[in-house]
C-alpha cells in the first residue's frame, strides 16, 4: 500500500513539473514577442498556464496530504494487528499450557488404577496438578488419587475377595461393552476433573440432550452417578468391611460387575462404600 501511495504522489509531482514547464515556456514566449506585434495570445496562454500550475500544485498538495493520512491510518492498523497477533499467540500458548496441565492432572490411570500405565509412564509425566513429582511407590500406595465424596473411599482391589467377583459373571442389567465404556469415561473424564476440583457434583457434568440421546452410558454425569452415586441414589460399589470368605479380604455387597471390569482395565483401586468398622 505504501508503494501505491508513493506512486500517486510521484505522478502528481510529475504533472506539476509539466505544468510548471508549460508556464515557463509561456513566460518565455511572452518575452519574445516583438514590440510592434500584439501579445494578446501569449498573455492568454500565460494566464492559462498559471491556472494549470495552481491546479497542479493544489492537486499535488491534496494527494500528499491524503497519502500521509492514509499511511498514518495504515501504520496504526498494522501496529494494532501486530499487537492483536501477539496477544492471540500469547492466549493460544496459555490455552495450550492449560490443556497440557489439565492432561497431566493425576487420574487413576496415571495414579495407580492401571499397573500398565503406571509402569510405562516416564517420571516427567507422573506429576500432580501442582507439578510435584510422584514416584511409582506413591502411585501404588494410592496417595495421589483424588478425594472422593462423603462415605466413598479408595479401596485396593487386592483387598477384595476375588471369589466374590469371578471372571465368568453374566452381564444382565447392562451389556459388558456398555459398562466398560462408562468406566472408561469415569477414568478419563470424571477423575481428572475431580483431581482439579474435588467439590464437583453430578450437576457439574451435565450432558447435552444430543449426548444423552446418543449414548447415556458414555456421558460423564452418568459415569459419576454409577461410580460415586448422587443425591437419592446409592447405586455404587458396596463392600463389606468384615472379613469375607478369604481371610482378611472384604466381601462384595454390590458392584461385582464393575469390580470385574476394573480388573480388566488394570485398575489397582476402586471407589467404594465400605460397610463395617474396618474401613469406615
């Protein structure tokens, strides 16, 4: 754009030079008229050349002023765009960093629910939401798992009597694949959010009507209610704190199918409500 403005100014300046040259020629012609001849024609030509020069000078002045105003606006807009671009880059970097921090929030997969993930992750990836390094020992101890709602607690699956949740259970209330999908949503969506804000409730995980119609079992709200319960609902895993069939192991009151799927997913801990004084 600067090149276009400069070209217009140069063209108007060239036109002014032409008019001034014509004026100089008219002056010279008037001076060369013999004394015995009329100089009326030359005087009229001189007056016309003077008018053309005045017009050319005004036009050149107007073009220069308009070009200066345009360049001032252009430069201001260019600076504004540069600042907006820089601000946009900063905002994008902040969003990327925020997303990276969110993904690094310790969830059960990274914090002890999965033996495979816990062993394969590098130490740099095993950080809490505050960025502190956590060891495999602390992961397996469950100290980095997010807090749970009242009356719910993390229970090591190895403390549950395996005989009470055999691998050949029939899935009648819900298909195996559907229940597994729900628990994956709980693992990948609900728990990371709870690690960041333990005070979240099912209402904070509300799904759209379209999501509810598509597959209710894969909405975070449904996963929250199935694993942690909700107001007026007690459909959670319930364990008996008293020793079961195997010495020192807890019995299963409800949730056998979810415990079985948790084992399939490689979880080391399960959220449950424990009855009795042993784990109260």
